[in-house]
């Protein structure tokens, strides 16, 4: 049974480690994080199959870019 946050069910990004989007985003937002492996380390896990690695890398990039940079990247 999943809990709802703000009316939206939690989204799993890393199925292997049962890591949700909000957990990974919080870890990626840490300025000390230098890469994907650091995000997993902050979540006390290690990447398993690797399918989520591009999504986690995008989360890191999103925390480093401002709103104008995000708009430019989307074009």
C-alpha cells in the first residue's frame, strides 16, 4: 500500500533499490554531490542494473541549472 503525498503517489525511479523520486532529488540537490554514484551513496545504496542512472544524472543537472538554463536546454 503506497502513501500519497500531495495527492500524488510516490514515483519509484530506482526499482532495484526502491528509491523514490523525492529521495533521489533531495540527495542530488546536495552541493557536495559530484555525480550519480554520490547520490546513491547519500541514499546508502549502490546502483544495480543501471537503468535509472540517466534519470539520476538529469536530477543532478536540474539542481545545478537555473530556470533560464532549463528553458534553453529544453529548446
